[in-house]
C-alpha cells in the first residue's frame, strides 16, 4: 500500500515558475514503537498514525529543530481496522484490494471529500501532524473500467485534495503517485512520491524484487514531468531487506543520481533504515 514522510524546510511556492525550497531528507516509518535515535539525520518523518504516536505529546527538547511529522493516510482504500470505517456508508465501498485486504472507496460519492477532511484529516491535525502522505490514489483503477468511470473517480480525488488544502492551507501534502491528477492539483501539493524505482516488494509472493527496466523508465518519465513541469520535489521509495545494507546503499545512490530524494525501507516500513540519512 505505500509509504512514509516528514519535514519540510519551508513553504513551497507551487507554481510553474517558482523555485522549489530544498526538501530535506525524509523517512517513512509505519512501526509501532518509535525510536528517536533511529531518525537521526532525517528532517521529515512519515508516520502510520494508528500506531499511537501523537506529535503534540512528543518532547520538543528531544527533537531536532524544525522536524515535521507527516501522517500516512489512505485516500482510495480503507481497512476495516480504521476507526472511521464504520461511519463510511456501505454504498461508498465499491471494491476490494485482495492483496491488502482493504476496500476501495468511491471517490465520486457525494459527501466523500467532506467526510475525509473532517473524519480523517482534522483529527490528525489536532494531534499535531502538519503534513499528510496521501496514498492509494490509483486504487480506483481496480473498479473503474471505462474512460468515463475513471474521469469521475479522478475528479473526486481532485476534490478531496483541494478540500484538504482549503481546510488546512499550511499542511504539506505529499502524493503517492497520482500523476494524472497533477494538472489540477500541483498548486495544492508540496511533493510527489512513488515506490519501487530500482528495488520493490512483491506482496503477493512475499519477496523483494528487482524492478524491470521498462517500469523504471516509465516512472522516471513521470518524475521528469513533475520536476520540470511543476517544479516539485520527487521522492522515490525503494525496498530492501533490513539486513541488506549493500542493497540499501546502492538504491540510495542510484536514486540520488537521478536527481530524486531517496528513501529505502523494509517491506512494510516497520524499521527506520539509516541509508538515506547518510551522505
């Protein structure tokens, strides 16, 4: 399903002519026990908020100045374990993602943007999260089979992103993919991320895999469009076994060589990998 993130060095001017502010180093951590020492060198951290971390409760003296906490949120899918699951009308749940045992949400459903902002985003903002990593933006493809259906779902996603930005204009929004949405939302977001540029994780077969050249070429083309067309930072998240330090170091170097911001994690981002925090 996706990813992890954290601190921004300033406010991004998301226009085609603006120069992007340096983004800093970012980690993705979805584990249950947060070890502050493991985050050394990372400016921003994406957290799975359901695991109990509350930024407002953190000791400011123990945190580097300027570190920002970013909450992972799933837009296109919902797990039955989410506390807002029961409040989602059954008619809005229009499909399933069997790999992740989650349900696909109808982005075009009336009331969904308001529900998402008030029931998902607002409580996280109140806990001290100042950015949101928006995942599962392509999940509608599991159920939308015509151009008209896809267009409706995309318009719904645009409405969700813009409503978040209007309600919390200071929040830094990072998209996981969602490339097709960029013409409509690039002024509302701070960065774009994607997974598996050189090394990935195969959830169905439970193994780490090398990314095919054709897939990498496609992702690099999309990254170039985002960077050159919208002056936005692009983050690449790759996956290596925690003990495979050579894999992580190589992936970080390869990602940086492409002009992208790297992070390398384990399959489900349960540990913080230090590779991307090192020069």
